[in-house]
C-alpha cells in the first residue's frame, strides 16, 4: 500500500526574521523581498520559532485578506526537519484520514460530524463518529510540534482549554468511546509523552483519563514543502 499523502498548495521559501504579537511573522523571501505573513499558530511554538531558519509560506489571492501570505512550515536543525506551523491544517488532514478509514482503531463508524457541541463546559468536539451498531466515538485533535530529541510533547504551555477537553471527554464514559489524537506535525519523533514540565496538571489529567478508558493516538507525519506523509502511530510514554 502506498504511503498516505496530503498535498500542500505551492509554497514559497524564505527565512524567518521574527515573530511578534502572536499573529505576525516578518520573513525575507529568496529574492530579498521582505513580507509580513500571518502566523496561524497562537501558541508559544516552543523549540521551533527560531529566527534565521528556513520557512515556507503560502500565498492567498483573496483581495479581502489583510495579509497576503501565511506561514506554513519552518525547518529546525539536528537533523534538518520540516515542522508544520499552521494549526488549522491538522483537522483538515484528520478529516481525510477518518473519511478514508486510514486510522484502523477509528474506522468503524457510519456517520462523521465535525464541531459537535457536547459536555457541561460548553465544548465542541472536533469529530463525532456514530454508528447504529457501535458506541459513538468522540475524537479531539491536538497539534503537536514541541519535541525533545525524538520525543514529541504536548502541551508546550499551560492549556486550560486542553484540560477542559480531557474532563469533557472523560464525562462521556462509559456510554461512548473517547479519544485524544495528537497530530505530531514533524517526522523526527519516535514516541509521544505529555509535556509535564510545561503543564503538570494536563499530564495528571491525561493519565487519569487513560486509566478510565480514554484512547490516545499519536499520529506521526513526515513533513516536506510538497505535503504530509502519514507515518503511523508513535509509541506512548505515558
């Protein structure tokens, strides 16, 4: 079976000068043009937001957009590895993985819905998989870019939103299946663990949830300027 692939639109190379105010990145293109691109990642981007590193941006032709370019990738060293920046992309990729039944543990369903309201804390689950024969499956997706050597880590900062999502998923047990899907947006990792030094409470909640029945899938992707290749599930060090 051929490797599963999700293509990027044509990307433009450049070099990161600086990121600021969370949503802006100054980038120098290969021809020397200086641009300000939209940064579609509101987190701290721990370990990957490094001035001077190669980046890739996409270009929008929508005249209503304030910024013409969006920052999509950055290359980190040791060894050189492309990392996905755009936090809006993982849900689109996972939607295709689910609809094409690529993820075997999450393939047994009849209907797929997105952004479904649920829970007592007014959450919206990324995907709800339903079947007339089997329990519903709630799937929450978390973009993961932080790594220490070959260990992917999430989160890279305190995330009260992420803590809430774990509580909401656990509350659906045992009448439904619940799963956390960590989208490892870089190809140099061999295992996944919670980022305890960034958010100890998140790690505690995650381990407690697993003991109660939460399913965890750390999906690995090899990233290039052409697109993403799905590499399978990483080992869990939890």
